[in-house]
C-alpha cells in the first residue's frame, strides 16, 4: 500500500495548500528562466553524470565531486540506497517520513521501530541510540524530523554518529529541512563525512520550491558506497529541466538567503495566534508546525478551502495530530481566520 503524503492537491481540491512544506518565497525568476530554456535542450538526453550541477554542489557543500549523487527528488535516493545496500535490519523512529519504510519493505528489510514519546515532546533520546546494535545495518534519521518538527542538537548528532561508527551501521542523515533552520551548519552531520558509514540526504524540493521538478542529492562519505548506490539507479533519472533549474537555484543565493528570516517571522505570527486555539503545539524548528487538535480538524479546514496534513497515517500517531506549513502572511492570515471560526463553532 502506498502511503498518502501531504501536497496531494489532485485528490483534495483546495484554495491553499498548507499540507506540503515548500518555501513560501517560491521559485526564483532565474530558476523559471532556466526551466524555460531547458525546453530546447530537452530534445537531447540529460547529462547522466549531472556534471555541471555536481560541480556547483561540490563547491557549495565542500564535498568531493565523486562523493555526490543527484537524484529524482531525495525520495529516489532513499529507494536506491535500500536497493543497493540491501540492509537486513533497519531502525526507524516513529513517527518519521514514510518513504523510508516503503523503501525498506520493498527490499525485504526487517524494520525495528523506536517510538518517540509524546510526553517528551517527540524528542530523540538515549533510548533510540541504545536500539542501534551490531546487527543494525541502517538507520534513517531526519533532522529536523518530519512530521514532528523536532530538531536534534549537535551533541545528539555527535552521539548518533559515534554510535553508528562503533556498530558499523550505515546512517542516513536526512537533512531535507535543515536549510530552514537558523545556524543550520551547527546541526548538520557534514562534519562526520570522514566516517565511512555516513550518507547525508538533501532536497531542492522544499527550500528552492520546486517539488514538481524532482531534484535531490546525497553526500556520501565513501566513494565506493556512492558508486554502488549510483549503479542501482537508472542512468537518466534527473531530467534536463531539473538539472538546469538546480544550477540556476544554486546561482541565486540572494533570494534564498531571505528565507530563514522570513520563515522565523511568519512562524512567530502563526504561533502567537494559535497558542490559544490549538490543543497543543509541538515542534516547529523548520518551515512547518506540528500540533494536536480535535478529530476531523482537517475536514473542517478543507470545508474552508484549506488543506492541512492530518498525521493520522503516520506510524504511532492518531487522528488528533496535524502539520501545517509556514506560508506567506496573506495565506497565514487566512489560516488563522478559518481556525478561529472553527473554534467559535
Ligand atoms: C524528511 C523528508 N525527506 C525526503 C523527502 C523527499 O523529498 P523529495 O520531494 O525531494 O523527494 C521528504 C518529502 O516530503 C521529506 O519530508
């Protein structure tokens, strides 16, 4: 069974989509131009090596060209890592992004779950570390976590990297939302890229607002592992429009620099308004907010044209948990208005 994600505006008609967490500043003009220009080039096959894009990523990330793999969204890499490395036993937190489970199931891997506790604000704790043993082949760890919005601190990231090195476990640090966090480099696992067992996942999808183009990448500590994963992928998985848009996005630093401040400001606005509305608010370290509300709150919101993410189908959550994106002030005001009306009855 496929897991239903946020952002499915095709199945759920709405005026505003708060269910997928995309940069509200939108796609930059340069990216749009690059996308249009890619039209002419699309009569040719895409560059299978994503050479230009990887060169730019190598400079940005300060990671060797051959340790970087580009993919059809970060989601493709999750599947390719599983197919290539064929782990027998994996550890996942509950709740976490559902594609890990989907990919691990598809390659026949046994999944052990560690339930993050509500009373602990869904924070990662020692219990998760203790679950990593010598027979754990792979761990997927999302920072900040989706859907909980909880950010693990640098000390915890250190402990996790250390533990996985000791147990010879591959650890995939999914940092697809980390660019939205203030001083993000302090929380990144990039400083452990000397450890041979580390993979870092990143996406253009959210920060550069291009979910429809499908572009992600992985930073691999080990060239051999990178090669193995690349061999499990089809040759032309990243289209020419996606490659050209990605190059333009990396060239357009100015627009995206404003993002973190913008998100912080709008998040403050939403949090101040919902503190008296929501049953309880949990994590909000990235560009989304995780909270508890009445059953069917998503349906009531949809009646007002607003699509929010019910987290009912996440492992270990129930129908009282929801996630909303942080969007533009105009959209956020509409969200608060609808929420207030629902609460007034
Ligand atoms: C934590 C996390 N990792 C990876 C992805 C996949 O990103 P992409 O759309 O680039 O495939 C998502 C998408 O929602 C996500 O939430």
